[in-house]
């Protein structure tokens, strides 16, 4: 489920399945100048079952990051801290 909050230039997201419950929020602090080209996000995950947790067995994981839209709705780059132990640089290409 996604909820947009236009006055804050942000979107909140709630996702749940059998392995985790996630609550995320992305905000575009420079929207007035760069629109959605720069986004800052944070995601909080809860893993109730030990089988699905990270190598440290953490029930809760905080995953902050920053997202750059390089080409309008086509190419995104994301730098995030994931699973409480690694940085991830991700490139998303949309066709």
C-alpha cells in the first residue's frame, strides 16, 4: 500500500508478507528545484521469524538511503545501507 503526501513531496509505503513487515518513506527535499531527481528514504523492517533475518539475527532493520533519478522515469541509482551490515549501490533501468 502506498500513500502520497503531496504537501511534503513524499510517499509512504507499507508492505507485509509471511517473512516481514516493512514501513518505508521517501521524501524529495529539493522538489521545488529538482522535482523527483533526488530522494531520501528510510525503511524499517520487522522479521518475526528467525529463518528470514540477517546474519546477525536482527528482528528490526533500519535501511536508510538516497535515490537519484538520472533519466526521467527511465534510470534510477540508489545507495542504501541494508540488512544492518552492508552498503548497496543499485541501478534500476525501466523500459
